[in-house]
C-alpha cells in the first residue's frame, strides 16, 4: 500500500514537471518542421566568369547585361602598343535575361564575334536543401546561336542551317558553406561550321566553376571548361585552348560588376567553347568586365500593401 | 485506519494533479502570427511581411514569447529578399528574430477586454540581444488572446550593417508591426 502511495506521488511530480512548461518550450512544440530549408544564393549572379551558374532570374526580373572582353595583355598583340589590350575589343555582348518564373529564365543577346545572336532557356530542376534532403542544385541550360555575319567564303554557309549552333548544358552546383560554392557542368555543342574536317561538329565539354566569398558583397570567382582532348583532337592545325577565367564579383543592390581575366576572346559558350585560340602561357590573357543591372517588372501586379516597396 | 490514510493520500495527490492541470490550461499559443517590417527614406520605401510567426503567452507567469523566422519575410522584389537574407540578416546563421519578456502590468486573464500593456524582455535579432520595453495591446476574449504591437528597431543596435552606397535607400531605424491571435491551449 505504501508503494502505491509513493508511485502516485512520483507520478504527480512527473505530471507537474510535464506541465510546468515555460513559454519557450511551448513555442518549440509549434515550430516543429516549419523551417525553410531551401538554400539561397548559391551564386550571386547567373554567370560565373565565362560560364553560366545554376542561378536563374527571379520571377519578373529583367537583367540587362553588358560584357566586354579586351585584347591580349601580352604577347605579339599586347603590351604597350595596345595599352595591354585595352585598345582592342575582341568581343562585346549585350543581352537581356528575363525570369518567367523563379525557376525558368529566357534570354536573348547579341555578340560582336560572328554577329552572333543567341536565344536561350534555363530551367532550375533541383534545389539544394539545408536539411540534406537534396544535396545539389541542378539547372538545365539550352542555347541557340545564329551567326548573322556575311560568309567569309562562298561555301561557308552553303545552307542556312549551317549558321546555327546548339548548346546544351547540365549545371550541378553545391553551396559547400556560406562562403564557398562549387559547380560542375557537362555540356554538348552541336555545330556545322567547323574550321577543318578533323574538327568534330559535336563537341563534348565539361566545366568546373567556383565562388569564394571574400566579404558579404565581394567574391572571387573562377571557371574552367575542358573541351580539347575530350572529343576533339589536340593536334589540329589551328591550336585551340581550354577557356579559363578568374574574376572578382562586386554586388551592390541590383547591380553586379565583374572584373575578369580570361584567355578566351569570346563571350558566349557557342563561341568560346570551340574557338578559344589564346592561352594564359604566352600573354593571351585579357581583361574583361560585366555590368549587370536588374529591373523588377510588373510591380503593379503586387496588390499586397504590406509588401509594397516604392522608389520615389 | 490504514485504508483511510491511503485514500487521503490518493485524494491529496489527485487534487494536486488537478491543480497542476488547470494551471497548465492557462497557456495561449498562436501560429500564423503576422509580422511586418517597414523601412522608409526619402528615396525608397521598403515593406516585407511574414505570416509564419509563432507566439506563446502563459497567463500565470505573464510570460510572452514571439518568434519570427527571418526567411519567412517576403518582399515584392525577390532579389531584395535574397539580399536581405544574405547581406543584412545572415539568416542562415541567425534564422529567427525573437522577443521574450514578461508583462509589466497585472492582467486578469479571465476578464474580457482591451488592455494597453508594456512587456519588458530581450529582443534578439541578428544574434544580438537587446533589453527592451515594448508597448502593445492585449485583447482578451473567450479563450482567445489578440496581441498587437508596433515598435522601432535600430539596425545599429543589432549590428546590421548598411553599406554607404545604399544608405539613402535603407532606413537606419526599421518599424516593426506584430499582429496575432493566440488560442487557449487545451
């Protein structure tokens, strides 16, 4: 009988503790499983240096992007005679990227090289989760290139379809830490306009890219694309090199400025993957910059006054 | 005789348990607490809102806790939202904004009505704790509490740095509004 009494007392003490909750522990019972685990801002921009990143435009955001690649810093075409390449514009690019949804971006642009027009689509398929449910981001990218320039020879664009090139890429990235993000991207470029018969029309490539945040708004970025020696012989009569770019990326609100150094003369994948003829070793490196400005469209569609922002 | 002693013991314990149970029934909790922030400068007004806040009030101890997940604050410009989380709030490191305090006034929670109260406690935002006395309104209904408060938070108090380049666009003092309904926990 005595043990029963003791048990009852023990039970009541247990109950007391069970119910003597403070507000903190009460709150914890509400919070279970509600945390947002999506990993944001794997890269600050939709481009790393030369290559795309897994990022897409936000819904209804229009990005105006102006890019410039100067001439060789050293070597035969560089040095003081061209002010270390600054006299030369090896490629220029103006483009618009628009976010149809948060995951789907369409883009149009035009490059100086080959008077290349490009139309592209980019779709974010998988998104990294911080709870480990999804370890990587996966974005699919497709780009159509149209060479608009006059043919150099009568036979160059024998049929109009020879002016087109098609580029497909799967971008896989992971934000390792809040500072470091890494990316790998296998790709395939299909084209007709090759320089020699041994140069294959279909070029496989695999790229690697990374971002290291130095401060909250300043990052070191780099990318490298392996293409020569993969499906393309390395002993073509014209020597081609693998594009390597490094740069600093500065973000201020809706602007991103990138200051880059790269061996590739050209800006778009459809040009720089098959056409990089300069290399870092003999002064073929050049300076380049990107200016990106984001505009949010359809702000009037937002009817929620609690979210309304306004620029006077 | 022994039998009587034991029944008294059991009776005592049972009544003790009942008292405890009734005391615990004085907790109020709320999900979907609305929190809005507002930054105003002559150049730009910025607003964001979350409806994912949680709150708890214990009437016996007059304890109040309100918590807002930073990532749940939504802006009409998603890029701005990303910058808010990445560059200002560092919400991966400091995922919650939280206020925990006690009501300074004596409130009879059994009496319906509207009470103007102040709550003194710790406001923690961006990993920085600050002791604050925040005024608010408490409306007591039948098993329901309505809370409302409006107060200001200085970014510098919580080590939220605003770069010089955007100082004209982001206010140094942000207005915060919290509005929520709490139900009696059964």
